[in-house]
């Protein structure tokens, strides 16, 4: 029977934990490594609602993209995600920056969702670069990306030039826009600071901020199919997590 350790080792094989960023906390975080797993829930975050869903589904494992524990805990209160996981005997594994830049990880899946082909990667692995099927304006690409990613509040800088190549990075990748400028005609990520957008606009370089949740949720959930192939005796379920950020 599949155990928590088996799934943890498999995650480590496709997105090695030793490639995570220094500040990150990917890996096995809560529970019993040797516990058997019959049902596993996937989610972007381990919110209390997601943990309650996991309990209700009778799952033994919760697999998230964002780690629930980043820094040392000084207190653990009842009614919090950590305490609920422990009290219900549910293990927690997170695959964050190691999966962001892994082959077939967040970047690659995001690029595929946007229809990019001929994928290549930046030296640090965070940027995936691909080619559009045809050249298009930034306005048209922004409209297409917003529809595909269900991003209601997509923000972007414009240029009159047509774009053919796009660099992508899920989540908070605003800091990489200058690196993307050297690799592609356009850059799409989740979050970008105003002053970075201002500098990109001054440089007439198109940068799109499509939302943190929007650029990671669907990409992370594609992991479900790979897990089902690797562990056919385990039922994998995507938690119905909603975007916590509302737009008007």
C-alpha cells in the first residue's frame, strides 16, 4: 500500500527539495511518514476550509503548493490548520519553489495552458519561454491570457510591436521582468509591483500581471494526472479552493 513517504519521495524525484529557494519550506511538514494513503487532496493552499474539506473527504494526505509552515511556530492553537491536521491524523506535503522551476512544473504547465510551444528555460529555471502559434498584439495576448486563466483583473504594460515569444513565471515573479526582457518579447507572471510595471512601461516592454492564484492554481492541479499514473491505488481529489482575492 502507498504511504506518505512514497508520495513524498516521488515529489522529491520530480521536483527535488534541494532545489528550493533558501527561504522556502517545501517537503514533508506534518504527520506520519509511514501512514498509508488511500485518498489525497490537492490544493494551492492549506487554508482552514481546505483542511476541513480534506477531513470531510476522509483523506490521509494533503498536498499543497504553498507551504503552511514557513517559519518556526511558537504557538499552535485549536481550530487552526496545523492543529486540525494533527488532530485528524492528516499528513501535509508542500511542493513550492522546487516545483515552480521543475521540468513539467508550474512554469511549464502555465506555458502549455497559454498555448506556447518550443519551451526553453532560464538558467535558474524560474522562467519558461515559449513561442506563440502566430504573432499578435499585446492587447490580444492579454485578452486571451485573461480568458484562459480566468483572470478578471489582469494588468499589463503595452507596446505597439507584435509579440511572438513569451516568458512566464507563476506567482510573484515581478522581480524577473528584466531577465525576461532578454529572453522573450513579452513576460507574464502573477504579481508585479507598480514601480516594476512603471520601469517596464518606460522601456516599452510588455509585462502582464495576471494574478498569483490565476497563474498557479490550474497549473498545480495538472499534477493530479501524473500522481494518478504513479499511484493507481490512491484517489486524488482537487480541493474546491476559491480565489481569496476579489475584483470589481
